[in-house]
């Protein structure tokens, strides 16, 4: 597994598409669970987590299952935990869930790249 992370509008999607032009990318906003567990690459993974929460799905073993069933997946996710803590309870739950799931997946990932201003910096794994 590999993760590409970064803040909003930092060029994560462009970076991922340029680095992996052969990947058939799926969007987290449109993905079913079956598609996620079979996907090559997922953009806006944080939106998939949002949908899971809105649907009342349990995420406690989600990271472990995803890594076991799709270890070659490349995930692109926005870091949503920075800035002012949201007043809305759901937004706080969402922020915490994305952070927890991405932290667990980063721990399993062979490489994690953080993109800032369109520049990818490998923060875990080999640089290439």
C-alpha cells in the first residue's frame, strides 16, 4: 500500500496522476466498498470515510481489512485534522475518523508521500 496525503488544494491528485499514469483512479465520493477493495488507486479517500460515517458503518477494523484485502492500493487523501476544531459534532467525528483510519493505513503502507505546493516529499519508505 502507498499513501499520498496533503492539505486541500496542494496538488495531490495531479502528483498522483503524474507519478502513476497507468493507474485507473476511482473517486472516494463514488466508490462502493467492493470497488474500494479491488481498486488500483483512490482519489479523495477522505470522502469515502465521510460516506461510511453518514451511512452508520463501523470503521474499527476497516483499516486492517482494507490492507489485508488490497495491499497494493494507492490512496490519495486530504489531511483534514488541521485548523480550527469544527463546532458541528459530525464534522468533529469525521475529522477524527479520517485521522484514525489514515494513521492506521500509513502504519501499514510501504511508502507515504506528503504533497505541499505540488511537491511530493516521501515521509515514509524509499524515495524514488
